[in-house]
């Protein structure tokens, strides 16, 4: 490509950055002016209007600050007008010049779709597509794809084909997902822009870009359905913290920040579970049988008395019949409300009935009791210690944490509510009260919270906050109407701005983190094949409209509670309101690595989705054989071989040089044993365990840690041990073998698993 073209594009992009800087400065001045005006007082309405404008400017500044690297990444050449070429530049946000003419199109607008979807057969009005490659704010290279034969004949040194994609494939991985806006292919783009309604399932094998599709779809939906989604937010659920750290910079780079990302262990406020249960325990906790068990557990805590009770009320001895308590409980059950909410009805009815008994007893003994005295007597009943004990014995308020911990720590109680279970099955749930919650416990806590509800009697602070929030919301709506800025400002966000503490403001997505009952506008689930039925129940509660993007590969299921059949999993939840799209092109994995992984999977009964790799790669799969670990005092022969492999990979490059990434993937027990010798030999600045490894050149991971990630080179330690580690071990090895973009090394002290004997 002539250097003059690079210089031309560099000059144009510099102009875009000048405009971006000018807009930033202008918005900052407007914000400062609004804040200065806020110090002058005024009516409540004028203060609300100033707060609304300030919020607009603050949101705009936050968005503009996120955009700097690769502001523009492409150009479409369209049919000429009056003999002059027409160009549309594509970028991460849209920009207009001072005359309000568009100079950069946001990648999500319909006019930009040809940048992803145009082909020589279907150019969609485009004559050519140019990819801009940047370093910082400078364009350093361009690649052209020409669709119009006339242009092709007129130009020289034009690079044709999916050049930008191949550049991205060859680029070293750094432990963070690449900014791949410019490399979305037509197959992926069609899925990204599909309809919001219902559940979209994106099925694809390793390396087909499922995660890229999921993240771009989240950004696209936020842009295209801003009014609906901005207020409620979008939830992205990943399989692990490692995965979330891996993608953390992607959504801001796509121009969107109104998203909550969470692992499955962090979907219940106040709990951040990371540990996994044993497969048999996880399978039981993940089954819908646990929903029925929790319902029985709650019901069993509503205890109907079998005998009358005598209570002391300010010195008066009153006999409370068991039937009175049963009648009050019946009134509560008829409300069909959760346990703690229905308890309010139970208490009111029971206290009123006991107060009537007290009044009757006083009158029987000749005391004059008029209507004005009844309210005071009811308060005496409500505060009497014996009455509290009697009512709490029948209907105790509960928290989800206490209910679940009691279920695990009280074997006698568990036996009474699981009479059809075997002792062995009950034993799977038993554990100490103080043991931390696991990832499988989180949906059980959420289910318990749904059954229990909040306690409106004791949560006075929450009730007051709710009342204040309602007042602020009404004021915000009024201010927006008066200003004529409907659609530009979110009333809920503006209501937050009425607080004096600006730092207390939060987006809808941020507020959702601490509110279990928050319902999102859309939910994206990656590695969805791993979810248990109980985890699906939890997610559907967080989106009653059932607007989902579900991404995964049923061939890679590793969880004991996961599913290898989309129809069986999603049919009962979504009925007919779900559709399946498949990705079939493997952009990441070289053909020889993909073939080895697929043959291993087939030999071990893993039903993989066949894919077509777009490149062969430059290195064959390597096997390093070492002495048996069992013949030594520890894992050092294995560790030494891995250290040698790491050093060799980093020394000769091959996509795993200083700026690249190497992953060592081992079964959990082997990873534990390898951590010390590898850290000693390579240094803490070079290697890290789990998510910490994603910030270093070398990461030591388990197959579960590695799900959804990609690395330049992967060393699989003891492949047979991974296969032997659980019923779905072959699927875990398939995951490990399909993580590399360049090189795969298998280090073994014994025979390799079936399907890969030819190395």
C-alpha cells in the first residue's frame, strides 16, 4: 500500500481526534458552568433542572474519556456522487463537525453494517472496505478489500481478502481480550444485530468468536434500545473471575459502560463465592429438586402449636388457644405472600385476637375498657415478651443465609423434610455451619430469598429509603417534563443526582449490584452450557421478560450440573421463545490443533461441533514425555519439563514472545503441586495462578479457569489426569487443547488419552 495512503488516513484520523478533544473541552466547560450556577440556590424545580443538565454533561464526559485508542478503525467507499468519491469512516463512537455534518459513524448504526456484512457477491452498496491499523492516535497501516471490479483494475498494490482478520489472528495475546470491533465477520454480525426479543442461543465450537459476538451484541443492544435498556441495565454472566478480568476492557472499548459483569458466584448481594462443590454435591444442589426442598424447609418453619399457651401481658395471665394461632396462620397463608411478608399478616391477626382475649378477660373481671383503651392494650400485647416468644415460635422471621446454613448444619431437621431421600443423598448436603458458601449455593440463596421475602417489620431503614427514592423519582420525572428532555435523561439516574453527595450517584447497572430483586433489560450468559437448572431459575427471575443472549458449546460442558442439550435445558424455561444460531468458522485455532482436539474428543465420547479453521498454523502439536511422577518424591520432573517448554516457547517466539501469553493448564491437583516449583523457577513477576496469571506472561490454570480464554501458546500438563478428573474430564481436556492461537504442547509422564496416540 502506498505510504501516501497511510499518511492521508493518518491526517484524517488526527482531525477526528482534534474534534474529539474539542468536544471534551466544550462539554467540560458546560458542566463547570452548570455547577457554578448550582451554587446560586433557586427553587426546587430550578435545582432539579440544573442537576439534570449536569448529569447529561457528566455522562457525556465519562463516555468521551473511555474513547481514545482506535477511535476510527475502518472506512467504507460508496458509489460516487457527482463524480466524487463518498467515504464513511467507522469508529467506536459517532462524531460530527462544527456544522453538524457526520465525520465518523458509530459502528452500531445501520449505515455501518456494510463494513461487516459486505462481500464481493453482496457488496451492499460498498465499493471497497478499508481497515485502519493504529498505534495510539496514529494510523500505521491500512488494508483494503475491493468489491467493485472497476476499482480493482484502477488500483495497484491492493491487499485483498480478510486481511484485518488475519492480522488479528496473528497478534499476540496479552491476557486481555483483543479489541476486535474491526474484525467481526458477516456470520457474527448478523447474529449481533438480531432482534432483542426472546432468547437467542449462539452455539459454536472453540475459536468461533462466541464471546466476541456476546460482548458486541451487548454493546449493540444498549445502543439500539437505549431507552429500554439504559434504565434497567444489561447483565453479563461469565463462568469465572478469570473470564471477567479477561473481558473487562472490551465493553468500554466498544463505547458502552452501562453493563454489570458478574460470575455465577457473585449474583447474590453480600456473597462472593469462588469454591466449587464436589461433582456429586454440585449436581444435587443444581437440580430443581432443591427448589422443592427449600419450599418444604420454609413451610416447616411455620409451626402450628398442638396445645394452648399461657402468656403474661403486663401482669395479666391470658390463655392463648392453639386454634387462635392456627387461624392467624391460615389468614397469612391466604395472602400467598413470601414467608417474612406473610408473617406481618400473621402477627397482626394474632395480636388483634389476643388483644380481644385480654379485653374480654378485663371486662369479665369488671374493668371498664372503652374503645380508646383498645389501641393501648394492643400495644401492650405486641410488646409483651411472652407474646413475642409464642408468635416467633410459630412463625420466626428468617434470612436466606440462615435458612440455607441450617439446612446443611441440622441433620435431624434435614431428615424430617427429606424422608424419601437415602442417607447417602442427605450426606451430600451436610457440612459445618461456618463453612463458606460455594458457587452452587448462590442460586439456593436466591431461591430462599424469593420464598422468604424481606422482613418489612424490622427493615425500617430500607422502608424509609424506599419512600425517599419514590419522592425523588417523582421530582425527577417532573423536572424532565418541564425541561423537555424526555428520552435524553433517565429519571431514575436523575433521582440519584438529587442527593447532595455526588459520589453516591450510580447508574442503573451499578445499583443493580446491591439489589437482589433488580430486573435487567437483557442478560448475556457466556459458557451457558455449564449452568445448572437452579442457576437458570435465578437468572430468569432477574429478567422476567426472558430477553437473553445465550452463548456456549454443549460439547464443552464440564460441570456436573450442566447440560449437553439446548432443547432439554431451555425448552422448559423459554418454551418456544428461543432460537438457535450456529457459528461454524474457527478463527482462533490452527487446523492441526483443532483436528487433534476434535479427534481426542470423538474418541472419548464428547459430541463436538465440527468447525472449519481458517488457517493451518506454523507449528505441529508437540508432545514432551517425562518420567513418571509416581517414581519421584514430588512433581519436579513434570515441573522441570514444563519450565523447559515455557522457556523454549518464550525464547523462539512463535506468537509467545515477551508481549504474548503462555498458559499452563493442569488438573486441579496437579496445578496445586506445580505452583511452588514453577513460581520458584520462573519468578512471581512471570507466572501467576488463576486470574492473577492473566496479568503476567505465564498463567497456571485449571481447565475451568481457562474456559472462554485464549493464549498464544498452551502447555497441557498430564492430559490423562485431566481426563480422569471427573465424569466430564474429556470435555475439560478438549477445552484445554483448544485455548491456543499458535502452539500446543502436551507434557505427559504416561500414555496419552485415546484419540491422540500418533504423536
